[in-house]
């Protein structure tokens, strides 16, 4: 597909003008960032794996009635998606104490939570994506009460489904981040799931060993990032043995031919 006009570039993806009105092409990069982009690096082949994993997860979620922006995967690194107005709130769902929650409250990482927690963060890199309450969201008009209810309801449904999906392949879904967007029909706006769901935005631990299979390997300088992402894809049945390595090599060869 011919390259189209770039609309936006984020930390992990680039959005291009789509082939039809109301659509975009979402390109998955290999760039990796952590701590609000204070740490930067590259995980070779990450974009290929995240594209495939996110396609799989969004397709399954659509099957249980979760509306999403995903239309179809175009190639190894690109998806065709619906254009949405992104709600400037990250919704974080926590099942186990980890990361910032452990640091803030002094609770040992890995402690199971007695109930699922939903947190909201205002999307602003300059401010460090501060945690906010539903009162802040409503006060500043970032989302309406109905939209907030829809996002929380979908977050719980996604969590229930994904927790079972990953448990079935020996992975514990510790926590994850969701983003939502509005699509408009005249004056009526509807909330749908947007962005991606991949090891970039999920904490995924092997249930037997506790091994981290997500971006924490990059955040904490553990190494083995590509292998961890590949393992998630393999367990999901997306990459037969050997295919992940060849996919990464093929993509690297393609990028060199293009002079990137």
C-alpha cells in the first residue's frame, strides 16, 4: 500500500491517512520508551509482534461485543483502523500489585488484590500522565458521566475476558492500560476501544515461574525483550516455532532495502 500523509506520531506508533474517509493506517514501530519517555531504546521486531498480538486480541474482543477501532491488519506492521477522537484518559486495570502501585503504597510486588482496581491517568507527557479521579474527569470535561461509565464497564469486561484467555496459556494478567475514543454519528458520540493491547501495555507474568513477558524487561534492564514478546505470541498460537525469528529478520532486511 502506498504511503499516505502522516497524521500523528507517538512513542510506539505512527498514524497515516487512511484509504477511505473515517479511517487511518496505524503503523507499529520498534521504538521503546519507559518512564514517560525518559528512557528510550529499540526492541527489534517489536512492532511486528505487537501488530499481530493486538490484531488477535481486538478480534477476540469484538467477538464478545466490545466495540473497537480495529478493522483489519494490512501487513506485518500496519493495521486499518477507524478514526476516533481519543479521550485523553488512560484507564489502568490492576489485578495484582506491581509497578507504581507497589512503590506508592509500599506493598510487595506480586501481592494479589482482593478486588480489581481501576485507575485513571490524564494523558499528558509534560505532566507525567498524572493520576486523576472521576471527579477531575467530569469537572474538566474530558469525558461525560455516561462515557466514564462505558469506559469502566468495558474495562472490566476486557479484564474478565483477557484474564481467562491468558490464564489458559499459563500467563497471569497482572495489570494493563486501555485507551478509548469517540466515533461520531452527527451529534451523537459513542465510546469504543482504541490504541492497542500488547505486551507494551500489559504486565504479563508466567504463572509457573513469575518470569516477566512484557515491557518491564526493557524498563528494568532485564534483557530478553524480543524473546518475551515472541513467547506471548507463540502461546497465543500466532507464531509457530521459528516464525518469529524469521519475521523479525525479514522486516529488518526490508527496512535496510528502504534505507531506514
